[in-house]
C-alpha cells in the first residue's frame, strides 16, 4: 500500500510541475526582425497570433501563431497593436522575443 501511495504522490507532483522556461536564444539560431499586428494571444501556450509583413530573405507576409520566450503574453502590447519583434529560427523550432509596440 505504501508503494502505491508513493507512486501516486510522485505522479501528482510530476503532473503539477511547471515546464521550465526555455532559453531566449539557442545555438545555431537565425534572427530576423519582424513587424506586424497582434491579432490575439493564448496565455495557455504563451503565444501571439500575428499578421506580419514579409520578412526579407525568409518568409512572405502571413498570419501565424508565434510562441513567446522571455515574457508572458499578458504583459505584451494589447491585441490590435502594431509591433516589432525578433523572430528566432532553428532547424526544429521558432519563437519571438522583445515584442514592442510601435506607431
């Protein structure tokens, strides 16, 4: 019975543990300046849906969800705000940092 109780306790702790914050930068990443408009946000995923301008040498203008690192989306410029941000890209993932409102 003690083994079952110990297992259940560990399982509950593991389920309740928060994900560690991911680093703002990673080795081998490419960095791009990005401008756009925040359409919406997901606090659960800590991501912003951004309608962004073309990123020269990388991507045409489009609307995408971008994970945010280094800040919580609740503290970032409001929806419908025009922004500038840094887009980080690796072979396996992408994310944004340094989200700032612009006019």
